[in-house]
C-alpha cells in the first residue's frame, strides 16, 4: 500500500457534521482490549498532529500557509473528537488508565521487535520496563478502590507484575536526552517508530497531567502525579530521537504519512466491525490530508514527496497483541539499567556521585512519601499480598516477594545479589 498513489478527494469532502462526529462507543465489557488500545493510540496520534500544526502555524509568517494549516488542523480536530467519543461514559478513569498502560507495553514491544536501529530499539526496551511497572501499580490501585481485577481488562494478554520499580525510574533530566536520528539515512520503519511512540507517550503524559488534579482522592492524585513525571521523562527521551534537521514542511508530510499508516494498520487488524468502518473512513480522509501536505511541500520548498519519503510503500501493519515472552526477556536482562547521558548503563557500574544517585536522594529521600511504593504497601496491608496476574513467577527473584514491595531493584547497586 502506497498512500501517495491513492486518489484524494477535496479537503471540503472531509468535513463531518455532528451526527458523524458522535459514533456509538464500544461496550467496555465485551470489546477486545486491543480495540480499546487502538482507540487510545489514534486519539494520541491526532492530538500530536493537532499540536504540531499549531506550533507550525505559530512559526510561519505566511498567511496563506497558515490558512492551509488551519483547514487541515480543523479536520484533524474533528477526527480526534470522533475518536474520543468511542470511549464509553461508564469506563472509569482508572479502567481507562489500564488501557493506556497496556497500550504502552504492547505498542512498545511491537515497535521494538520491528525496529532495525539498535539505538532506537534500546530506548524502547528501556522505557518498556517502566510502563510495565506502571501497569502493575495502577492495577493494584484499581483492585483497592473498585474491586476490579485488571487481568479482565487486559484480557490476560499482558502480565501484571513488577517491572523496573517506579521508584527506581526517577532520573536527572540530563540523562533522558538522546541523539536524534537522521531521516536521510534512517529506515522508514525507524522514522515511523519514533513518531508513533513519541505521540503515544506524549498523550499518556498529558492524560496523567490532567487526571492528577481531577482524581477523587489523594492516594490516586499522588500516584498519577508521580507516574506523570516518569511519562515526562519518556517524552523527552523519545522526542529527542526525532530528526532535528527536518523542515516544518517535511515534518508535516511525515506526520500525515504516519497517520495514514496507523489508520491503515487499524483497519487491517480491527476485530470490531463497527469501529473497523470508522478506521476505514478516517484512512480515506487522511489520504486527502497527505495529498494536501505534499502540495504544500512542493509549493513552499519545491520538493516532491519522494525526496522526503523515497519509497511510499507501507511496512507491515502495526498489529497490537500479546508480548509476554518478549517483556519477560527484556526484564530478565535489563532491569538494573538506568539512563546515562546518550546511552544506558547498569547502576552497579555508576560512580557514587553520579547524577542518578544525586537525583534519587533529592526526590526519594523519604520512601514513605513515594506514592508508587505506598500504593502497593497499602494493598498488601489490606489483602495480605499485592495484586498480580502472572503466567509464571517474575523473572527477577527479588521481585517475586508478594508481601513486601521492592524499592531497591534498579535503584541500589548489587540489589540483585
């Protein structure tokens, strides 16, 4: 599939009335977990596109260009509003959060397994263990507050067990800055990957930033606050991977191409027939947006789309599914890693005055105040053990203890001994 070769309709044909903007939401009790995660993924993709185009407009002195961007952006906003209403009103904040974290885990795995660039794949594997641990923390909060077992929400496709403990994820900001890719030499799969994961993590960060103040009790507010700070670190890491030398118009084209790829992937893999039709409709609309972006690129920079995306053929569809063996393998090999400037290294090899330890001493000086730890501690006190869904015991022996939350793995040197 090459979206540049598809026939594009006029942009006005993409404008939707209110009826089309209000689809029937999915049934949270019967829908596939991966339908829910696709909805979250595409909502975040549209959010990224909208805010990218706002920034583009704010940096463009050309009124005609601004008007073109305004039209495309309005259409993207309509798509985002439609997708957001696929979430049913009876799905709680915490239930929706489980979907966010399942998406983070299984999307990261899917991208990492297809990623040819070792540096980008290392970034994915590194953050994977952190989102995996977030799923565990939120799942314990969900059982405490609502009596709902998250294994039902994730369809038992994704394990719920400790990863790199969230307390160990807090790093000095310098260590989250990574080298960027070069679009001229990077594989198309890599360019897609960086854009997709940045948008997904950015949406999670923004969701937690907003939910933090709206959550109905202090325990939940503090957990969203802490994990939201880790999502900021992830957005910094992934955003730094993006090519800083690409022009605004080249970035616009790549954004639109990425949206086309994702909607095509969704319609190719969707199991809910009603929502599959929505993906098909939005894919057809994105073809029009992509064509408009290609015209803007040619008008403003005298470049053909082939100069930015030489081979317009899509890679294989992005297919969200279970990745239990992959996560277990990464956990068993890399749980003791932290970010160290442009790369990653074991905390066992860090100097005592390393930024990681300095930052940990500043934010985690009193472990009893660290919400990701106290949530598990409270669950253990109430139920006698933490909540998990495991297909086998945790690959890391110190993380197998269900009656005491571990705050040392990934944080204290030699804690695996």
